[in-house]
C-alpha cells in the first residue's frame, strides 16, 4: 500500500495528513474552512485516494495559513507515498467540465516542481472563502509533491464551479499519473532512471 502520514506544526497551524494512494476515495477532512473541506473531499473521491486531513489554524487571522499549510503537508504526503515512483504512468491530463466551466489540468510527476495557474475568478469570495487561496493551495501542493502542474480554466462564470473544476481536474489527472502501469514493471518512467 502506497501511503504516508505527515504532521506539520508551526506557530500558525497544526496539520496532520494521512494519505493512501491506492484507496477508494474515502475522506475525513477537518480544517475549519467549510468550502476548502469540500474541495479536499472531492479531490480524494475523484483521485480514489483515502485521505484524512486535520488542521487547527489561526482562522481568527484569516484562512491563508490553514489552506497553504495543508497544501504543503498534503504535497509532502503524496511525495512520500509515491516512494521511488517505479511503474507509475507519470504524465496525465484531463479536461474537466463543471456545468458552464471547462478546466484543463496536466501533470508530470517529474520531481521538478513548477506551477502554471491560468484561472481567473469572477468574485473574490465563495461564501467566506477567499478565491485567491485556490492558487495558493495549488502552489504549495505542487512544490511539495514535486509536480509539474498546469491548470487552466478555458471558460467559466460561476466561482464555485471554477474552483471545483480545478480540484476535480487535478484529482482525475493524479489518478492516472500515479497509477501503476504493469508494462513498466520495476522501471521508473524516465530515461534518466529516476524521478
């Protein structure tokens, strides 16, 4: 079972993440930020990851530290859970429709972290959630998981749909990229021999 647990404690947050890549999509998420919890639940469900996230953050300040630090810890958990990455597909992309919104997500499990995020929100908030934190989470996650990640919303109007299409698109791309390809056998999908 490819799995990992990461804890991260700072003066701003106390985060615990447990991740099993080869799961069923079961999620237990408690960050104190309702919309963010929803995004992580659907990430787990559509990636078929078993995911447990608990975070106590300085929400009296704002949601930024909570969202970013969960991204850091979850990225680290994914990196550890993948281990040596032998046999994985490595690359994947998906076009994810969500009603009027269409988002394209492409991922390379390369060990070379990079984020291109071309998504614009029509509102600053979704309920109490700052929409600028979507990019912050993707940045923290990609950098700590060692992913080259491209996210682009091709069109969309509803801020909730835009955010959801980004998280679901990532989930579906990761599901393919980290899946084991039996034809790879015990090899790492790189001519260098490592990722």
